């Protein structure tokens, strides 16, 4: 059971980090694909610099050893970012699979990575 959980954790974490790092770099570089994705939603192009930076820092936080509280914040930030992206596309009437699949799949990877993370990557909670 422990081996299965470890495999699920690392697979989900790898897919999460590859997706976030790749899109974060593309956002920092203001690729045409990224600009064309956010501008029709009503967001200004400069938002890509902010989101791209957050994504890259979040990947570093999740992969770095220790910093358990920072990892929790990174997971939460990724969750809010991806569910917000999904809501933005749906609210603007963009129901294309290309627009919806990325945020949905990344949200699944976020939840799986967070849920199956090893004990040494979790905050130890003491309840009294």
C-alpha cells in the first residue's frame, strides 16, 4: 500500500510540476499561445508575468525538501489558480476542450499530489 501511494504521489507531482513549469515559462515569455488564452477572458497580458512567476516558485516549493508550510501554500495557490482558470473559461463561454482540459487535469494532479504526499512532506498537526 505504501509503495502504491508513493508511486501515485510522484507520478501526480511530476505531471503537476511539468505542467506548471512549462506553462509558467511560456507565460513569462509571453508566448502567443498564452496571450491568446488569457486576453479573450478579459485579463491584461501583464498578468502572465505574475502567474508565471508564481507557478515557477510554486514548483520549487513543492519539490524542495522541508518547508512544509510553504508547500501547503503552494498547493493551495495552484488549486485556486487552476479552479479560477476553469471558472474564467466557463464564465466567458469558452467551452473548448483545449481551454478546459488543462485546468481540470492540473486540478486532479494537485489533489492527488497533495493527498498522497509522504509524511515527511506534511505539517504535523497536534490536536489537544
